């Protein structure tokens, strides 16, 4: 079983920065994939970025060049550095951990990001 816990959300001004953190609490020693989705009211959850164990990353086009995903594999953590944010980035951000290819994704409860002046 894996418990996923996010932190770091909050209020940030347009053009500002925020760093989200996520930890997978598990006795397993490695996690294949970790990443971030976000959701706004009335819309489906959408992928923001993900990162595989060996370093490959993927980003949604809307955040390329502004957000950076990184991992600390021994600590089973993933981070999302958000720079130059804008109001469209306001959402609840969810972290997930996937132990093996094609296996169940374990999700956190979300951390809210609000971009507003």
C-alpha cells in the first residue's frame, strides 16, 4: 500500500513562483513513475507533468518552460517548481505514484494553488 501526501500549495501572485512537494509513504524501495495532475471545478483532471524513475519527463504544453518536475528517488519524493505562474494555473494539484508500468496509481488528496493579485 502507498500513501501519497502533497504539500506546498497556497496563494501566489501572477508572475510569482511556488514549489509543490509530494512524498510517497511506502516500504517499497523504488517507484516507477510519479507526477502531477491538476483540476479546476467543472473540468476533468489534467496531466501537468510526470517523471519516470530513470529521469524521463513529460510536460503539458501549457506549462513547458515555466514548470520543472524533479524527483528524489531515495526519499520517494517528487517536486513541481512552478515559475511565472498565471491565473490559469489556479487549480487543485494532485500528486500520484505508480509503482510499476501499468500498475495502479496512488493519489494524494490534493493541494490548492491560487494565482491572484
